[in-house]
């Protein structure tokens, strides 16, 4: 596994294809303002936690895209509005569709 952006630069395209894109982004962000002291393993764990939360909330609320009680609010569709809004409702409120 690469530990720096220099390691990424030394990799072949085939090797890069097997590297987690989040790890690549974090490695390349080292040294940027606000990311100087970023600890990568905890950041990757947090990303995993967020992903699990998004998956759970999406599965929990997926019925709303087609349920007649809620479908009109979500334009009778699971995407693009429903999934992002249901996954992180506390962050999505400013982007919610008008009622």
C-alpha cells in the first residue's frame, strides 16, 4: 500500500487501479492548507463509518421513492433527490425539494 503521493507516482496504472480512491485523495492532499496534520487511518475509518450509515439509511428509507404516501415528495423516484437526502438528513435539509 502506498504511504505517500510519491509512492502513487511510482505505481503502474494497474497498481493504481487497486488503490482505494479515498486513500489516493488523502495522500495527495498532504501539505494542503487544513490537511497538514491529517491522520490517514482514522480518516479512512471515518469514511467507512459514514458509508455504513449512508447504506443503512438508504435501505431504511428506500420505500419512500415509490410509496404513494411519500412518492410525490420525491418526484416518484429513488434518485437523484431521494437517496442523498435520506442518507444524511441533518446535512440535506438546505437542499430538500420544496413541498
